[in-house]
C-alpha cells in the first residue's frame, strides 16, 4: 500500500521529504472496534491534483482509518519527536546489550553464632549504672 502512494507521488514529479514508520500503536479510543493501528508519517511536496488523488485514495481505502493533510510553507525534514524517541530507545538497548557484564556477585553474609560471648543484634544491652 505504501508503495502505491509513493508511486503516485513520485509519478507526478512530487518529492517525499520525510517518511517515518511509527509502527503498531494503541489508539486513544477505538475506531470501528479497532484498538490498535499502524502509524505512518509522510512529508511530501506535490501539486494540487496529485494531492487530491492521494486524499481520494486515503478516503476510499478500508485500510486507512484516519488521515490528516497539513499545508506548510517549507518542507520539514528533521526527524519527528516519535522518531527521535524510538532512536534513543534503540541506542539504549544496543548499549545495554554491549555491556555483557556478568551479574554482580555478592559476598556471602556471615552466619550468626549465637553461642559467641560477643554481643549481637537483639541482645540485651548491658545495664547502665545510674546514680
């Protein structure tokens, strides 16, 4: 489906400035009893007839639940907040996988010797002489 939209835009001498696949995400509220959906972000530059054709394809496709078309003066090419967050998460996972350190070993705790003459926790304190 994405290839079809891409061919429609590029076939009419349009440009795709940014394409992000946000993956399958939970919807804020269910739409037609659907609770999860696949999110895509496209920043494109094209003429009005191509945009109308693309919106028509979105409107009549059963696979598209919602779409939003926004007109901008300049193309936005930097990664979105969602893409940045996903990249940071992938970097953290890669760093944690590289560490490969064994789990921290703890020294064995000393065993209490209740027959010892030394005072241990819970023993009665020595009597204090008061005047």
